[in-house]
């Protein structure tokens, strides 16, 4: 199949790009599983933006939002990228509203929330299902456009580049091999303008707030294609995920309780009911996520408790049901009434701050290949993402990426001749008994990452993880080349590649900064205030 634009991913970044690009040419959007299975859909808190005068909180400014972002990023942010993306906040909100997004209001004014690390109320939200509201509105807009073809259950296997096909003059994107999950066939999708919008890699950890689709697919594909990867040691752990002591499943343990709950007055307490965050940061429960997650981890290990507690019992009766209906309802389904008892919480893997190296326009090392949203590393987040900056980044990058693509690859300019792309060659069908190996390796990767490469790290743990990942990569490689591919095999292949990139970056950073904290190097090193960048040779 041929298209002017090929978009891989259906979250806020991918759909926002597709809607805009469809005004200039044909667009194919690929998504494994269903279109709404994305981190965007699962986002609860909201989207940060400094609105125009008269609509923003008194005293809030773009400079203040920039300062908060730089402070959270612990010295590793690209200041120009931060400035550019933050300045686009008001335009992003206006465009989302034009697509049908319904943000909460108090009368005629937007209801603005506050989250950890923010100095002002600047979080626009739709109750506590903001991401779903955005995703559904964008998806409805995209489905109506005649130039957009949305293909669900289509899993991108690998990027096709001229370099892989033997051309030495330049390495440029030619498209992707794609598995049709309904038939098992692998087809060629040709395009000279490919956009990765595949989200993050939370499923590389045992406990995560992410959907099952977050297996680092775009990151792994870009790495195999030759793009640089940066700052993968900075995987953000959300401090407050519901912990259900009556359940053993990871799903029950990792239901996200939005940071906005703390923004509305929720207080973190230990098992004895004591507020503890004042020992770690003057901002208490509204400190940035890296500080709060480490504090909770320390309290749990110090006391031997299974969790800490997020207390909202002091709020007026009915407040949680009105402001956070999804959280309130889900907790009740688990048998917990948060208006009567504090919510048991633990940290869980949440957001990938590093990714494919791009500029603020999403441009990668490979001509014609762009990466936007969580899969990209623009320098906005640095060593720790400021809450609710992710949806903002995804939408802004979609707009900037299209402008750059149209400038660099205008339709008026003839497309260079491309070599013939060979058809995909299938391996043998995997025997049912060997599928057990896939599931075992999947669980082993996620558990070793949780045990060895989690909130607090050591050199010894990282070396153990690296050693085991070497063997796992060999097993997965043998399985991948020896059998007919399935979505399970592809996800396992991408998980082990992503886990390796996280560990490689973590072993290179001999300091503690932002989300990356190691007991062997507990202090910041001014000489290490540079991105950790990996390149394949």
C-alpha cells in the first residue's frame, strides 16, 4: 500500500498529525490492537497550558511554566525545546476544542487544576478521563476525513530504509513491513514520509500504569533502523497507583490514581497515619514525581509496609465522586470507598522521558522519518517529566512535524527513485509448546527490570540485568528468525530491545539525577549534565 504519509500510532500525537496532514495528501494510520488502546486514552490528569490573559490563573505566565519544566527536568532539558512547546499551549487547547474536546469549566471559565511541580493552576481537564475525551474526539474527527485510512490490528514489524536495501548514497525512509494481525500476513506499506507516534514502554516493567500496548515498539524499530536513542535511563514512576492487598494480579496493583488528586488536597500518609512528605521536600505531597516516588519507596522499605496511603477523607462528602468520578467508581469496584478510608498506593512505571533523538520538530537521523510524542526525545522532559506536559508535547510536535515535513519534502519536488522492496519471508509456525517460552521470557524481562532497574538502582543490580538480557536477546532472536511471527513474538522482541536500551543508558550515567537514582553515585555530577546518547554502528 502507498500513501503520502504513514503514521504509526493512534494517540494524541499520531491522530493530531494525521488530521492536519490529510489536508495535504493521503494518510494511512496504523495501530496494533484497537485505536483507543493508547497511553493517551489512559491519561487521567489533564493537559498543561498557559492560557491567554483573562483565562489563566493570576500570576501565571509562560516564563513560569518554562521555569517549572526546567526545574523538574533537573538540568537536562533543552531550554529552546521547552520554550517552543510551552509557548504553543494556548493554540493546542484552541485546536483540541475545535475537534470537540470538552474541558471542564466553572461557569464561563475553564476549571484549572494543579499538579506536582507546577507553581500555578494550569491543568485543563475533563473530570478524570481527560485522555479518553481527547482520544475519542480526535478519533471521530480522523474517521470522518476522506484522506485518512485508519487500520486497526496492524502491527508495524520493522522500518524499511534505503540503507537496509543496500543503497549507500543516503539512508532514507521507504516505509514499513506490517503484520496484519487478522490474517497473519506481512505486507509492505510504502511512504517517503513516516511518523512514529507509538508511545512509551511501560510494559517493560512488572507494574505499570500503561496499557498492554506500551511495549516500546517505535523505539525498538527506530533503533534497529539506525536512529540514535537518548536518556532511556529516565523512566518515570508514577507515585500513586492503587495497591489492592486482596489481589495478586498486576492490574489491580497498578490502577492509576491521578496526581490531580494531590493537587486538590490529597495528603500522603504512612501506615500510622502520619504525613511524611515534609521530610523530603517543602512542597510536600505536591513535589515533582521523582521526589515523591523515591520518598514513597524509602518509606515502604524503611517500615516494611506494603504501601503508603493517599488520604482524601477530609474532603467534603461527594467531592471525589464529582471531581474524580472514574477513580471513585473504579476504587468502589475494588471494594474501596476513598471517602471513608485512605487509598493504599505504590509507585509504578509510568512514562518514558527518553526516546528516539529528534529536534523539536520530530526530525530523526533518518531522512523522512519523524518521531513525535512519548517515543521521541526532544529535550522537553530532561531527567524528569513535569506532570501533564506529555499531552501538550504530543499535540505541539504533531503540528511542528507537519510543517517541517512539508518544508523538507514538498509534493512539488519529485520523489527520488527507490529500490524494489523485497517481500517478507516467513519462518515456520511456532509449535504450541514453544509458545510457553515466549510467555516465560515476557514475565522474566518485566520482573528483572522491576527488581534490578526500578526506582532505586545499584551498579551490581544493573550488571545482573545486563547479563541476563544478553541471554534473553539470543533466545528471542532465535525464536524471531526461526518461526512465523505473531504479535506476541514481536512484542517480546521489542521489549527485550527496549529493556536493553534502558539498562545501557543507566549503566553509563555515573550520578543520580532526576528519575535516575543509584546508591553507588547518590549525588549529581556537574560534569554529567549531558544527555546519554546511544548509536548503533
